């Protein structure tokens, strides 16, 4: 027993008046003594009152046993427990609640239960006495018994743990295997079964692991026609074939450790939620009440769920992004100005002014000219504009100097108009598009609502996951504090614009509405949660270039899940081998539409047609608007001139 407990952080002994306990170990074992008989008469400490107030505030059912065991786990970090006689059924009944309410948790719990036949009640029934949750689901249990209090021979047994734990849908009774007979008077083992307890978790001999599952490609999916099928524990549920990137990890784990995987398809669509009173809905609630052993489906690390359940090593990376409305061509009155940049337009204006001045000065300096400077400037201005638009002048010149200036100006203007015409032709085939809300910052700036089928998509904002990751920047570079504050502000504003609709409403809105629709960007580039967007809506949508947020996905399991440590080791080996990437690509190829995936991924990049482009009204609408404005102004000026001349 002392070697059995030596690896524990500390050991709690629930003292009994009829049993004397002395532990002589080297090094010594950290021991905490609890006295259940005195719990109801002890004065309550500050920790006791604080924990009780916390449970009452969350409306959690508790009693003295649960509260005392919870404090023992939280404050002394007890991993192993020694319990005697009539305390055994109470401890077994309440320990799971206590381990769930305590924030501290361990994967190395060990239990020694000691009793004598002499002190058993007359109505003793082993099926009820040893029927707590831990006898069914904890592998490290010793049951030590003797016929009398002063007996020297003890029988040591252990719960079987391995093998089937259900007969159909009903739990099997707890079975115990005899390990040894020990004679304390002579200090020797008189009989040994040869059972190796360390092999329990390595070979589960068909023990069932139940996974809650519904269709959510590519993480998990159901197929009622494909083989092989597994048992479905849902009421009236038919046997089903399951697959998926995260399901294959569990399938491989069961193949390695010889366990039987069963499915529960009771929940059809929802991950669910967790409430402060340790109840829940959906897949999360099924794990919390131990209906299932394993909850998956691209689940993020949610703080409210973490403090009530266990989480595995990360299974992958998942980013929440959106399909947003694609940008439309802009109706731009400045279309005629786009072929040249601003600096080039300034150079053109300077060139035209120089032409105007040169023509005016040359004409004024003609020997045969008797015109005023005002007339010469008018001639230079009008001639420059005519030459710029490739129109001839009606002025007859006899001066070689003026002819030379006109010829030079005409050649320069031909070059300018040719270059301008080529640039305008190129601009007409590439219309200017409005800015799309295709990044987290632009989604925030455009105040565009975004939607999904569940509030689970924004639960991560409430858990502090982003804050924890970002607050580390405070200790590194002070400048990053500003980035953290800005990011938090953007995410909170985005959360205010989040909307929840059912799948049918999202399919309808994706065809017409100006809003974003959540899809999940997986670790190696594939997109999940996109099946609800119809094919005919993809042409008007564009995939965002970055994620609104990302997080690591995990599996949720109940507290005290015996396979957690082995599962975590297996998960790390799975990542190291590269199977996570291989299985994502294989699941996407087998069960997802490759054409849709390619269309959504390609929508991040603007479509550039290299060949001839047929021009439409969208290409000219800006120019036409400017032309209509000019005609309107000209007509107005003409009417004013007519009125002026009549008066």
C-alpha cells in the first residue's frame, strides 16, 4: 500500500474510529487526515464558507461530504484516498461530484477501500455497497477485507475495469478480481493471482468508449449505409458508420488499446452549452452528465467547460472566418482621370500651359499681326485645346515661327492623346471595385453583420482565451499593449454584430443579404461548416483573407476519465507522425465537394481575365454620368445666354 501511494502528490485518509493507520515509508508520504464523524460539528473555515457561497450562488446541489472532499482536493491536492467501512459507499457516491466542483484535478487518482465482515450491516448487499461511479470507471482501486477487526490475514482485490461495461444499454455489475492473500503476522503473501494491474489501461479487452456525434464535416460524420458500423446508443438509433478527422484519432486509439467504440447520435445538430449549476445541453451536456465519454466536433477550449470537465491535448487548429459579399464595380465619375496618375496630370497641364503661352507670344510677335495681347492669349488657349483633342485651327498663319510652334505642339498632343487613349482602354476593361469586408479589420469597419447557427462561435470571446494569449505581450514589449487593446475592442464590436439563424434561413440570406456567413478554416486549409451555403450563392460571396479568430480544438471528456493520459500521449504521437494532415486531406477528398472547396478558396483572389473583355454599361457608366453632367451644364449656360440676349 505504501508503494502504491508513494507517487501521489498527497494522500487523504478518511479516519475511522475502529481502524488504526500507520504509514512507514521512506521517503515519507504526504498525508492529510479527514474525520467524517466530526464534519458536522467542526467550525467552518473561511475556505469552507467561500466554497459554499460559490456553490450556492451557482445553485449547485451539495452536502457536507461533497463540500469537504472538494476542499480536500482543492487545498491539499489529494490524489490518493484511503477509506474505511461504512464511509465507502458515501465516498464512492459523492467523490465524482467533489472532483467536478474542485478546480484542481489529477489523472493519477488511486483508492484503497478497507472493511471487515464483522462490522458490515446485516442488510449488506455488495451490489449496492460497491456501486459508485468510481468502481465502474476508475482502474486503480484496491479493496482490502478481513473477516474480523483483529484478523491477520487480508484479502486484496481490485475492480476488474477491463472488458464490457454494458449489457446492451444497461450497465454491468462491478466485478472484483482477487489479487493476493497477505498474512500480516508473518509478513508474507500466502497466495498471488499473478494479475498485472499495470496492463489494465494497455489492454481494455473490449471496454466501451462512447462518443457523442452528429454530422459536421470534416471533423465528424455519419453514414447509415456504409460499412463497418458500430453500435448506436441513441434511443431507436440504428447502427451507424462514423468517420472524420477527429473520429479517426479515436478509432486508432481503440484499435491500439483494444477498446470498443460506440456512438450516441441523440444530439443531431448542436454542440450545446454549459451552465453554472453543472448542467448542460447538446454534446457538451452529454459529456458532463457522463452519457458519453468523448465529445468532439471542432470544439474550442471554452473556460466554462474546462472548469467542469477535462480536455485532451489539442487535436488541431481551427479558425473562424467568413464568406462575405463580393465587391461590386464602382460607378466612378472620375473614370476619365484614371489613365494618368496625379503627378502625370500636373505635367500634362504644365505642358498645355507652356503651349498656350508659346502660341500667344509667337502670334503677338508676328510682324503682320496687329492684334492685342488679349486676342493673342485667346488664340493660344483655343488652339491648345483644339490640338489636344486633335482638332485643326481655322487661323491662317504666314509666319514660319508660328507654324513651327503649332507643329511641335501638335506632335506633343498626338503623343499625349495616344497614350491617354491606350490607358483609358485598359481602365475600361478593369473596372474599379468597391472595398470588400474581407478581413477582420474591414469587417469591423464596414459594420457588416455576420451569422452562424449557434452562439458557440462567440463563446470563446467570453472565456478570456484571447485575453490570456494577448496579455503575455505586456511582459514582452510595451508597444504591444496597444495592439492587444485594439484587437480586444475589434472582437467585442464584432461580437455585437453576430446573429444566429437556423440553417435554412442562412441558405436563403446567403443569396441576397449583405452579411457574412461563418465557415471554419481548418489546420491545413480546408473549409468546414460550408455545406449550408448553396452552390448558387457562392458566386456572390468572397472568402476572407484572414481569420476573425483562431483557437486549438480539443476533445472534452468527463472528470476522472481513466484514459486521458494514454490518449494525450497517443495524440502527440499522432501529430508527430503527420497523420493529422494526411487524414484531413483524405476526409476532404472522400466526403467533401472538391469543386466547392476550390471555388471558396479561389474567391480570395480577384478574377483577372487575360483575354478580350466584352465591355458593358458598367464599364462606361462613370464616363456617361460625367458626359450627362457636362451636357446639362452646357444646356443651362445656353438658356442663360438666350435669356441674356433677349433682355
